[in-house]
C-alpha cells in the first residue's frame, strides 16, 4: 500500500508539499483499522499521533527546522517504555502499568521528530519465537494468516510487513528481531550489544538484550540506528564508542570476503530446500566476485543449551521484581501471608512460558547445580565468543540462514518447547557473543513463505553490516501484503 517506500522518498514528497504528515498518519491509521485482525498493535495512539503530525506540518509550513525523522511513523514493541503510556510486556502481571519515563531510544526518536503511533504485540516478556505467548493473543503473519509471524517481536514485524507503520522497534535477546523479520519477509537488525541504550527496555536477560529495528529498506533501518545508537548516562553498558555515519551509499558496490559456517549449513535441522537455496546463493556471490569460504564451527550444538541456561538464569533474577507490590497485577485474595501473597500474585500474573523459564533459571542458579549448569554455560559462552571472533577477524562477514525453516503454522510448536528452542539455533549465536547481525530477505520457499540470509560482522561494524545487507538483499522478496 505504502505510497512511499522509504523515508527518503517520503521526505522528498513531504518537503515538496505533495503530502503532509497528517495525511501520512491518517493513511496508516486507516490501514491499522482495516487489518485489525492481525492483532499487531496492543494500543494505537490515534489522537496523539495526529496532533504531533499537525504540529509538524505547521512547523514545516512556516519554514522551521525539523528533525531528521520528521513525520516518520514508528511502532514500538510493548517492552519499550514511553512515558505516560501503558507498557505491559504482553503480560497480565503488568496490567494497567504506565511508564514513568521513556526509553532513551524513544526519547531520541521523538527528539528527531518521529511520530510514535502505538505499541506492538509480542511474546510475554519477549520470551518466545511465535508471538503465541502474548497474554493478548497471537499476532498473525500477514502473508499467510494460518502462520505465526515469529517472535518475540511478532507485532513489530507484522506492523512493518503489512505497512501499518514505516519502521518499528523490537528487542532481540536471542533472535527476536531477526527471526520474525525472516518469517515476515522484511529486514531486521540487532545491533552490537551496547550500541543502543537499554534504558527503558524491560529486561529479559540483561547481558543479551538489545533494541533492534525493523524496516523494508536498509537505508530506513540505518537512519533509525543513527538516531538511537550511542552512549547514554542512564545505561552503563551502552558503549562510549562514537557512532559512525551509517548512511548507505547506493553506489557502494564492493567485493567482500565472506564465510559461512559449514556446521550451520549442513546441520540436520535445516530445511533441505533452504539448504540448496543457500548453496546456490553462495555460488551466485562467487559469480559476482565475492569470496565465499566455509569455516568450521563445531560448537554449534552447544549454543542453544548455553543460551537457555544463561538467559533463564538472568530472567529469574530480572523478573523477581514483579511481586504484586510494586507494579501491575496484585492478587485479589485477602488475608494472605506475605510469601503466599507473592506466590499468588506471580502465579496469577505470569503465563506458562514465563513460569517455565523462571523455574529453569532458579534451578540452574541453585547452590547444588550452579557449577554444573550456570558456570558451565558461561564457559561455553566464552569458547563460542573466542571461536566466532577468531573467524570474524579473518572475514568481512559470516553468512548463514536466519532460521532453519520458514514460518511455523499457528499451534505447530506451542506444545513442544524444546522444538521451539532448537529453532533458535542460528540466531542466539550473535547474542551470546554480542556481535551485530541482520536478516534480509533473499528467497521464497515452495510453500510460498519468505526466508532471509543472516549477516554477522565484528562488534561495532554496523556500517559495513548495513552496506553488505544493502548489496545482498533481494528487493523482489520483500513482503508486499
Ligand atoms: N526465541 C528466543 C527466546 O525465546 C528469543 C527471544 C528474544 O530474542 N527476546 O528466548
């Protein structure tokens, strides 16, 4: 639907006077209404978005200076705080809770004159791969309503896929931006750990979490990263490193030195048709004068277990703050002892998957098992990081599938958590190591669903990552709904 496929083309029209911000917002609002059944938005800030658009139009008309994202319509995942707006992490336990401050990423978008149009559905506390763990029902994949959009940032992916907004923010702890981007046929970027401040992002696993960006156009994603990246006095894990210029140069056609991980490409879990497509894809890159060589990565089967031990451990600690006293849901049952009150409030407020992870995390941190699980997983994390960084020192980028299959059918994996976890095999790697990664559409399966290639570079090498993505992406495969 989108008349203007990128921020640049929208801005051209806006500054030429052929469209206004109000018109742009209205067209998204109509579209959101029309595609309500997708359940992408939890809340739409209709009046507020129109009012911001009106004010922007006046400023533009009177020749005042406006920010680099003027009038760009953005949706945010419901784990990102926006002052005065509800934030629930798609959980009953935060029912009715209003953000007391805005995430740094949100502050920066607003300062650049972006328009935030609403908050987006996701898996509860960003735990999941299908969006089926949301307390507010699943989001549907707009290309095939019988399929999931992926998760946990399913709403953020569908909002962009179905043109309900220009770009959106998600969070990526183990693939939650790249995997739904892959399932929906769009672009999803997870920046380097520490590139974007986590201040105001509801914590799942703090040493993995990173805010990421969805778009249909690499230059759009780069423009958003440009604004939200950088040091932040409210997050000591946000890097002090200067933010380089992420602008994509369209003429920028370089030959690159790529590698793929043999143990990933020839893994039993990968859909055979996708494997063949990747082999063809790598050959086509060689035909275009890039180098593509295989690297060994025999730690591949350890990364999902290490990820689930470490993230559940961190989650069990992070989620202990939801005790029925400080935030959101509180049990109505009276005359309870304090411990029973906590138990009851938490049992009522959290969904099944979140409970499973809190239990798992408490177990791996318990005194008798700490060394066998938590310490061991930390050691695996170190080995994996050393190995991956060593490979990245020799090549410009690693290329691999984002997910081993295309989008699941609704319900297909919801009763089999292990199968669901194993499907994270290709995405958790970048979070374990902290490197940036992006998924861009490159193909279509015979079942009609899109799939992407995942590109991984060294830490803080987003400028190259985005330029490589721009070169490799198959624009014909970007979803049109
Ligand atoms: N699917 C992964 C999980 O359930 C990823 C989640 C995420 O990145 N937030 O943990």
